[in-house]
C-alpha cells in the first residue's frame, strides 16, 4: 500500500524526452537549482550526453533520472500550502524605546 502523499507520483516515465526538455527549460529559466555541495549531481550532469543516434547514453545517470522523475511527476506536490494560522509577532516589546525606561541606568 502506498502512502497517501505519494499516490500521484508515477514510478517510471516511459519517454524521457519530455522530462529532459522540462528539466532543461527549468535550468535555463533559473527555476531548477542545485546546492554547490552536490558534487555527485554535478559530475553526473556533466557526463549526461547523447550518442551518435541522438539517444541518451544510459551510464551513471541515476541522479539525472531521479531528477527527471521528480520534475515530471512530483512538481505539484512540492508546492507549499498557505498557512491559515494567525501570525504571532516575532519580537517582544520590552519598552526600550520609551524615554523613562533606560536599560543603562
């Protein structure tokens, strides 16, 4: 039984061309970013290539496949729900701004 949060995620995208195009468009638009510490991701991205027939070479591309699956099936799950709870102030007024209250005295 799948967890309810993963119910809409597809396990495998049969044609990778749509996912490759979507990832490429997001990267060029600056909407798909990776941390500098992901050295494995960057090395895989540099090695991602096509052969002479135009097909993607399926060698050491597990992170690229995972990214493509996420973009094609999980992007709508990544959106954050707006909070309906009332926002509490993050500061407390200690009366430091008043003239008769001086913390140095």
